[in-house]
């Protein structure tokens, strides 16, 4: 290869012909935005967190800057966290955890985000893969739950840093974060995100949502996940806006938070919207709330309609991956009512919108060409927000960037909106979520989608299980609406959507579908649960029986 010939890596990190060396924003790290806001607007509110007593505590930009600098100084003095070595954090949704994130970044150490609820073996595996020498926990995480972790000190008790280099920011290309991809059990898929990629994502969010100082954003998603951290915290920070970070979602308290805080935007996942559609009792739309942003799991048109009818507020569906630093696409906020209905509430599959600034999104055929509108292909991305690599896994990195695009392994189509003449992306399935039943390819995502559209079902998902003669068989699990008989309408919907060979062989009734905190179906766990229920008929309780 000639010296000047772009590699697949180079092309996968190009935006509209601009390589990584041509910066898309003068603010090449999120920390530089924090410094700016702390200088220009030190008393402006940055972060509000509810307390167990029902009160709230607010940090200004000046306080967040000063306290994170103190924590960074403490961290630099710890011999277990030498320069260049990763630090792990098991955060919760509180101010101490957010300050710790900023402090680790400010200290110039890559930050591995751990889930405090993960098994100890999984946490150890991820820490080893990232090379983390120190694990931190906020005071809200008990020592017994994370015995390997060091408790974060109260930054109010720490001195201001005075050591040389204490105010030097990390470089744009330096590693900022390590995240394990959703559902990974092995440490081989640890995503490395640079400071610059995080800054580009934050700039894209600012532009797309028109975020500005004074705006309020309500978040309740766990900040150990990319959506909860990059959108709710870092995107808001970069814009100089104000975030209310709830400890989680409580269907009874959430409406009161909306009324009290009056956010312009609320970040959610579909399961939260489904709960709100059932529990929202306010007669008027929430004052000041422009829209919900939903991501992390597929949103049904039925849920989008129900939320609009109950609250009077639109839902904008977004899409992105850990490997593309949060959002790659989101539905535009300025759609006409006709376009919104066509793309969301009246669509068979609601659209995930259009590409955000800093990255290009295309549906590509197997030959690498851009698919025609309506033609299914793989959703691929390239741009300045794309990950640096899979840590320690050169083969997986090369496969992900093959052909100069990041390969999402999600299937989709593009639809042309007649009003705006823009192409909108629709996710139709997952490359790997395909069952091979007697030679027939069956999309588990499509089975899920058909069942979740049945009014008598609260939730549904399907799995592929080994079959002696067919290779695999599809088995579905459903959660009924209270008081509903779920099986007849489920069978009817499936018979209308699939030919007999492609329908689930069995349908089981469960109390809940196992999902991650962000709403993704845990298919391995679901398969294990279904296998456990698939006993001889006389051993299966009547309420759990299949068709």
C-alpha cells in the first residue's frame, strides 16, 4: 500500500471527506468546555441530583470544575494510578460519581466504566482487559458490594492542586473511556473512545437538539452506559445546559420530577415510555417539555402513539452504539405533523431519524454499495465520533472497519420523506438475530416486533433454540396485559405476518422479559429461562403452558 493511501481505519474516521486531523469543533475535549463554562458562567447550574429525603442538591459549573480538579489531584498522587494507566469506576447516578468521571479524565487517565451490579468475575475481567490498576466507588455503593474498590474521598476536604501539570488537559486523541459492549461476557469487546470522539458527539447533540445555556434535561438512565453518560451528562455539560440526574426511573415519582424540574428534553428508553403511557394521569401536557428522546432498544409505533395521546409530547427515536460514542442518528425535532405521523406513529417500524453532525450513516448492500430506498442492507457509519479500537483485539477492530465503514451488524432500510426530501433510516433487524429453521431464515427482531404490536401484550421477545431435525426453532415469550388472554391474539398476529414454517413453535407466558437496564433483550438469559420451562407437559404449570 502506498504511504498516502487511506487505510480502512482512516476512511472509517472520515466525515464528508474531512480526516480526523481536520477538527470539526475547536473544543476537542469535553473538559475544555467545562473550563470555559467555569470561567464565563461559574454560578450557572450544571447538575441537580435528588436526595433520598426528597430534596435536591445542585452543583454549579464553577463548583464542578473546582471539585473535579481536587479529585484529580488526589488521583494523581495514588501510586496505583500512574500516568497512562486506566482507572475503573463503578458509578451510580449521583454527584459524587459525575465528579469522579470528570476527575479521572482531568487526571489524564483512561476511565473504564463498570456496572456495580455486574458479577465480580466480569468486573475483574474487564479491569484486566483495560489494564486498570485502581477501582473506585462512590459512597452510595457499599464496600461489601465492591470489595476490590477504593471509596471516593469527599472532594470538599481535599486541597486545591498545585503540582506541575495539574491544569494540563489530555490530548484529543488520548483514550478517554473504555466501555464493555452490551451483553458482552468476554473482555474481548472493550470499546476505546477518545476525548475527541466524545467532544464531537457532544457537539452533535448540541446542534441537533439546539441545546444552550438555561436548557434543562432530565435523565434517569444509568451513567455507566454510553447513553446515560454521553447524552445526559457530557452532552449537557458541553452545551452549558442544566441536567437533573434522577437515581433511576420510578413511575410514580417521575411525573412529579417532570412538573418540578420542567425539562425541555427528557432522555428515556422504550420501557420507561410504556410505563408512562399507563401511569401518566396529568390532564395537561408537561409545561416546557418539548419531547422525549428514546434510544437503546426498539420503540414501537404503538408506544409512541400512546405517549403522544397521554402526554401530548412527541417521542424522538435515536440510534447509536458504544462503538460510535452514543448517538449516530436521531429523528429531527422540526418535522411537520404529517411527517412525524408517517415516520413514527403510523409507521410499521418507527424511524431512527437522520445522521447527526460529525458522522455519516448509510445502508449498504452486501457488495458495499448504498442501498436504494426500501432495499434492506447493513447500517454502517463513519465519522469523527467512531471508536478508536476494541482494546487488545486487533482482529475484531479490523473486521469492524472493513471497507472504510464501521459495521453495526444491524439491518435497515432508508425511506424518503416526501415533505423534506431527506432519507430517514429504519432498523429492521440484527444480522446475528437470525434463526435458521429448516433452511428458512427467520428474523427474531421481526417476531418481537409483531408480538409487541399486539394490544393484549405488554412485552414480548423470541429466541432461537437448537432443534434435532430443523437445526433451530423459534420460541416466543410474552408478558400479557393484566387480565388479558394473550395466546389467541398472539397466534393470530403471527399467522398474519409469517408463513407456518417461520412462526414460533411455542409461545410461553412469563411475568417479565429479561432486559438490560437500557431495555435490550437478554436473549441468552431468556433462552435459559425458556429451556427451564420446556419440561414434559405434566410438569409445566397451566399458567406457563405453551400453545
